[in-house]
């Protein structure tokens, strides 16, 4: 993969994120409960990661549509859930911690994935799929 191709891929993924953050979040939150949204988006992400392991390049470009949509919708729903759970006095603290952890994950993920890529291109996708499934199970068991 070239640097420009990766740049185009990130542009494509960012465009999907923007559309979902600007349009879809408001619609989906009105139609479903937070738990339903989180579980559904985790399942979609897990399926897309697993499918990407067995796909060609074109399928990766198309498959990022549901995965990026799920990640952007699920991530914002999680932030809204954190905000709703906290008392009014604790909301700023909870939101700061949740955004700080999110920023930390964006900083740690690239070097970790880079190391894992030494084994195979498919290993990070497989691990991500397992983590998404684990998150869905924990959400079903713990979230009210």
C-alpha cells in the first residue's frame, strides 16, 4: 500500500464518520435505546472485521462503510451514555475521562497495530473483531 492510497482510504473513512456524526446520530438515537445501538454497532463492527480478513481490496473499501458508521454511531452513543449515567456535578469529570481515554486509544493503537502487522495483515482485524464481540457481550450483561 502506498501513502497516498492510505490517505484516500482515511479520507473515505472520515467522510463516512462525518456523515454519521452530522446526520445519522440524531436519527438513530430517536429510534433505538442506547443499549440496542451499542450492541448493534459492536456486532456490525465485529462482522466487518471478520469479513475483512477474508476479503479483497475492493471489499475493504466497501466494507468500511458499515464499519465506520457503526464505530461513529456507537462511540457517540457511549459518550452520551456516560453523560446520562453521571450526576450533573460529575458530568464534566466523566466526559473528560471518557474523551481522554478515547484520545489515548487513538495514540496507542497505531504503534501497536504496526507491531502486530509484522505477523500478518489480518491479525489486527481478527483481534479487533474479537474485541468488538467481547464488548458486545459485556454490554449485554452489564448495561441496563
